[in-house]
C-alpha cells in the first residue's frame, strides 16, 4: 500500500480513548490506544514481540500494558519493563519493546504520526471549529468504507454528485445549479473548490434546521477545502440574498480519512454549526441527515466502485473526465507527488547510510486472511 | 476464463426484464438490462465510464439511463447523450459511451451476444416449446451453482446419475435400467444421447403427474440434446407399451446455462409439458419436483465437486472413465475445439490488423474480492 | 504444507465412527471413515475417482461404499468392485480405486497413517490412561482452531500462560509460582517440561473438584510431555505437602493435534482423572472447565496470533525469547529435523528409483476457495 507516512492520521475521536485498551488499524498496522493516569493519550504497536499476542486484550496496570498471553509488561514508551518469568520477576529480554507512535490531541481528535521522520506538531490541518465550543456546536461519528481513501476524497471534492446521489435528501435539484459559479484555488498544498449560487432558496434540510431561512431568497456558498492526504472540510454558508450577514447560517462538515488498508478507509466525520447552539434536538436531526448521506448513500456508491473498478488506481483505468473532475484530479496528482517525494527521500537516506529516528525494525507482518 | 464469446447467452427470462434497471453478470461482466418504452430489451455495460458507478442503481429516464453518481445519461445504444455539468447542460465528453450488446428476445428468454463478431440471429438453440403455449404448458426458474458450467453439462448429459443422486424422487430404481438401450448421435454441433426402456412402469413422479400412466406398462424414452456451450434439453416421453401414441405424455426440460465466472453458473430452467395443459395445480407439483432435483440434489453435488477437484479442468485430473461418459466427454472436446477456433481466428485478425466490429476498448476490470 | 507424513494422526475418537459414513480432513485431504460389519474402522480417500463426488455422502452397502453420483462401489481396501452401468452390472474401469489408509484403533482413538512408508504399529504416543477405565475416568471432546498446530504446541508447552490467559479460571495467581522449580528433559524424541511447587494451596478448580484438597498445603507438579508432531499430555499432580501420596490427586490432560491444513488444526482433547471415579457430576464440572479454557481462552489467543503474525513460521519472525520458550523452541527444532529427514529420504528414494509401498498416484487436488 502506497501511503504518505510522515503525516498525522486520526486514530480516534478524543471521547473514544480512555483508561481502557482499544485497538485501531492504520496503514495496515494494529495500533493500541489508551490514556495514562495523567490523561495523556498513548499509541503503541498492538503486537507483543514475544509471541504476537494482541496487547489490547491484556490489562492496563497503572500506565503499563500487560500482555494477555504470558504477562510481559510494557510502559507508555513501548519498553518492556517487567517479565514475570521465572519466579514473578525475570530478566527483561533484549529488544523487548514495541514501537511507540507520537501522539497529538487536538481539535477533538487523537492524531498519530506514522512515519520515521521527526513529527511536525504544526502540520495538522485546521479543524478548530470542532473544539471551539463557544462559536460552534458539533456532532461527530466514525465508520468504515470498503475502498481506498482516494475514492472517498473524490466523492467529497466533486459536489456535483449531491444532486444525484443525495437526491431527495441533501440534493436541491438541478434548478439550483443552473447559474452556479465555481472557483478553484491552490494555496500551498491546500486545495479549495468553491461554489456560489446567488438568489436561490435554501436547501430543504437547511430550512428545516434553521427556520430563519424559510421563505426568503439566499446567497449560498459551498466551499470544499482539502489537505493531503485525506482531510476535507465542506463549508456550507447561507446569508439573505444581497446582504452580507443577515441570517448568516453555516455548517463546517469535516471528513477526516484514515487509511486502514489498500481497500478500507475509516471516516471520522463531524458537523459543526453556527446556529441553534442551545438546541439539542438539532443534534439529532442533523445526525440523522449526516448518517443517511454518509453511511448509506455515499458509502454504498464508493463500495460499488471498488467492485466495478477492480483496482484502486483510478487513473490507470483511463476514465472519462468531466469539468468538475478538476479538483479531485488535482488532489490525486498532488498526493502522488508527495508520496514520490517521500519515497525518494527515504531512498537517498538509505543510500547515504544516515540513521533514521527509530533504529529498531518493527514487526510488520503480512496479513493472513 | 476461457469461454466461447461469439455466441448467445441467456441474460434473463422475458418476465424478469421491464421498465426498471436490473443487472446480471455474464462472463465476468456486469450487464445492465431494461426495456425501452416500445418494449424492446436493451443490454449495456453496467459500468459508468466516468467513475465506475453501477448504472443499474441510477434512473430510467424515458429510454435513457441516468448514472446514480453524477448524472451522465446514456441512450439505449450506450452513447452518452447528456451531461448536466456545468449549469445543467455541459459538453459530452469524448468517448463517453458504454458498450452495447446485441439482444434477441425469443423462446421466452433475453439472449445477449457477448463476442466482437457480427451476431448470428439464426444461431439460437431450439427452445420453441417454451414459447409455444398452444401445445405446451411451461414453468420456469433461475438459480446459481458454484462451479464451472461444464460440470453442469456433465450432470445433465449423463443421466445415469438419476438413479443415485435423485433416488427416491426422480430415480426409478436400478431395475428400470436393466434393459436400457442407449443411442448417441452427433448432428453438426448438436449432440444427442437417447435412452430407451420398453415395457416398464412409468416413474412414480410421472404417475402422479399423469394418472393415465398408472397401472399400465409403458415404453419410455429419455433423450438429451446438447448444443454448445451449455444448452440442454431433456425430453422424457412415455407411450403405452407397444403403441405409437396411446397416452402420449411428454416433458421437455430445458437447462440453459450462462457462465457468470470461472466457478459460477446461472441456470435458467424450464419444464414444458404436453399434458394437463389446463391444470394449474400441476404447475406447483412439477415446480416442487424440479426445484428439489435441480436446486437441492444436483446443485449440492456439483458444488461438492468443485471443492474436491480444486480446479475446473476435469480432463487434466485424469479421471476414471465409464461408458456413459461418452456424451459428456464429446461435449467437452467439441467445446474445446470451438473455443480454440475462436481464439485462433482472433489471433489471425489481430495479426492482419483487421478492424473488429467495435473499435472502442471496454473497461474490463479485474475483480477485487 | 510441510508436515510429517509417516506418522499416525488421530482421525476421530472411537465413539464418533460407526456404521455410517463420515469425513474428516487430515493434511488437506478428505478422509472417509466408517466401520465394517465386524467393527473394524476403515479410512479411505473420500474422493470418487470418476467425477470427484464426496463418497461420504453416498451409502454404506455392507462393507462397501456406494458413490452418491453414479453409483460405483468401493470395498474397504478402496478397490472399485461394482459398476452399475450399463444394465446394472458394467465392467470395472481400470485404476478405479481410492487410496486406503492404514488404521489402528487404540487409546480410544482411530489413528490413521498418512505416509507412504510401512506404518509402524509401535509408534503411537502413550495415552493408555484414556482407555484404562479401571484406574481413570475420562472425558473427551474435539474442536478446531484456526492456526498451524505448532502454535497450539507452543501454547501447551509453555504453561506460564496459565496465570494470564486463564486468570480467574485455571490460573492460580503469581504468588503460586514464586518458588517454582522447572526441569526440562529429552528422552529420544519425547520432551518433558516439569514444574514443581511445594507447600502451596491447590488451585481453586482442584479444590472444587476434590474437596480433600481444601484447607491443606500441597506439593504440586505440572508435567508436560510432548511427542512429535503434536501429542501433548499435561499431568497435574497434587499430594499433601511433605508426604508421598496422601490425598494423591491427579489428572492427565491430553491434547492430540491433527493438522487439517496450514492454518487449521483439529484438537482432540481428553481429561483423565484418578479421583472421584464414580462421580458422574464431576464429568460435567470438569468438562465445563476444560471447554472454557481450551475452546474459549486458548483458541481465541491462538487465532489472534495468526492474524497478527501473518505467517505460520514463527522463527522467521525473530520473536523475543524468554526462558520458558526453551521447550516450545526445542519442539519446533526437533520437528523441523524430523520433517527434513523425511524429505531427504524421499528424495533419495526417488533418485534411486526405488518403489514405494503404494504405486498408484493419488488425486491430491489444490483447494478452490
Ligand atoms: S505473547 Fe506477550 S508475553 Fe508472550
Ligand atoms: S460515475 Fe457516472 S456520472 Fe460520474
Ligand atoms: S462420481 Fe462417483 S460414480 Fe461418478
């Protein structure tokens, strides 16, 4: 599986990780997650180096993990610090350690750095609205999709699908887009695709969520922001037509994609709103809407694609292109460049014999299925 | 998968196809089926050339298919005739078309031509009894078997299995076959295996279906006809012994095999009878009998064979042969010749650089499982 | 799959085989089992050489097996002795035979010899306690584990896992092992690992099974015996501390492993006790305890290992070793030597052109999944 390695991936939402052991797979590796007694989140390889037992089925003893098979204990750095054999207190075997992954907790998520290079704490994409509870109210969830995450990128980066795949729910009908204006931008490695519709009616879901939009004409923006490798924000913004901010109504929908394997993606999704901040019932209405669109309509479509393409390499299939493919294709090509640059750098470092941050090799077994 | 390509395959029974979109897999390809407003059946590739969405999950708009992902529309020839982007009416992308397959509707079935050569409308095997409602009454069904269709051919072409596999249902016991006479014929590419038993009792199922056969001696014929690649008719015929046509009682059982993949076959089955044409209850009795024999007894046996053989190439296994293997083996060898001839012809045409009927290559993805 | 071939494998417990046809897979081959009228157990290849039907779905006719597809009959030596076609009594096809496997019935089990060399009736590992009903009372069972049998060997040969994997059931806590003494022995190809704990309390399960152990200090032994390729006995023995045999209480737990495939093992397990020989209720209590430990706790752990290792070749993974790995590792290396010796001998015999015991090749199909 070709993936960007020296980058942050979301392993879990903050509320999922606590004083218990849990496992999440990222880039084909099982990652053990828990919190230390001081609350700090920890990410270790889930594979015991003795006999390949799954550590997350063991016990949390203070800040240590005890293997469920023969009881070796590992600290939060992955170092084996206790061997009960023989006589309750044996020697620590040389090399008895599991890989520890750098962790940042920010924007409501536990981010894990999967590469060998020094982690860059400033490299997180901006999802401040998830954790800014003064100005936004956010709902969140997580689910899996059976396809490569680039196919999920494609889905979000080309919103023309909304009219068809989400007809009757999010879709506002073809009339709505007759005079649509599209603006595409690249700022560093960030891509934007912005859609403007002036003087239309708000989508029916939005009229339901915010009654201030009923019966008026609105100017609408749908701005999609993408950061590599799979970080999407869809910003939908309504104001009363021909005003700057009357009845300003906005949501920031996050799609944070973590590659589990070549053909499986975990989507961490969020919907942050700027209105109805005190209305709990809106949480439920918006969750139902998001789950139908993401977990039924989009998921089914993206999984059907895998079955019909038979590969995850779209460009090798020589598909037909239409105008709105511009942003998805730009994202694919940028991502390809970044991965190739990373591979080139790795090769050069190996050639130069230079040391990487971690000396010990990690058990990275092939999968048996 | 080695298959005869320039031939007609049954995609569906006529009653299955209508003013809705459906999909059937033939030779590893997903085929979209529907009827135009004028009733004509259409077969297209089910894969949208834009992003590989399954067209059968879209909408039928008049005689056009609208893709469920971004709304491209294709006519009944497979040509893209509408692109809603941008502004509801964008340019038609060059090469935006899906393969269209020649279709014939005859004998109650929708037949699709899978090869590149000109389709031959006279090449259908004869199943007139299915659609001749004046002289026959027919029941039909469809189900899948997990094995290569040649193993299903074998089953039907060697009726000696009836005594054992269908003991207690269709089987009439060993006594019945003591004086059996077998005649094998080849007429063009059609093979016949005919079995004659004179002066016996009718099988118990037949006595139940047609009480005229109770208590008399009969002369019985069981004639199997095979046309390549997987078209079988089993004609069972009883008359009162030593007469030409007293109490003439006959069924024509069709087994029409469509290869779905190397290890999966779709069987379209029919049972046409010459007696009790007004008796609806007989439909149910005969359906129960056919479904038990085909969908339980034969299916289980043929699927067990795949598990035990571990390949679909029977002859490479060097099996033990008995006398009744003559017809199945003749069918396998004839089929092999036909496929090799087709491959030779393709190679020669490619070498000569000659154009085939369809210029555009088709997306034929490998399967991801 | 690399396996020791010239050895006895358990195909079934004696009570499983009778006057019916059953199938068990050993070393990737389906084996047909039944008893002749005189009670003798028979093991044949389950694959009919005519069309690869599963013989165990046929009928037992006296001591013969009738194929469920076209009715060929085979005797208990695997020779085809009847062909009903044509006319109820056709010629026997040349080479119509299935492989017959040597069988011994001993220690309550049906043992089958899988290799080409002459079977050695003296090569059975000693499980006399299973069939010695004067001195022992035995419960037995059988279940499958999804991993290579060497991983199951590892589990039983390193009892340090009991404290962790069986915490709360068989495990007696770390205190119990503080002063444990371990003795390892090799006698021919038999390995022993013996653990001694003096002056401790009996495990809670044992106090429950034998109330004589309640409230006294005991000297405990846990002796594990291993014979290649996968024959384990765990002997647990308690006597009142500082005596030779007061309240002598002992169980002999057999784990008899039969390789089904590279990643699947059948475990025949037994628990023979020396106490409470008349108490039927103890059978149920001990069965519940054994099934929880073996079929839930150990099975889950061993199957997780396959998923995380991604291979069945542990040593190639370069695992971390601890002191208690000595016996499992010794067993792996001894087994490797035996398999390599067998392969060498085969190569030499082939080079010398010498005849093996069985001249006819056997159908050994690859598996289709
Ligand atoms: S597998 Fe973890 S301690 Fe043995
Ligand atoms: S996939 Fe069919 S229109 Fe995009
Ligand atoms: S498959 Fe056994 S007799 Fe034909």
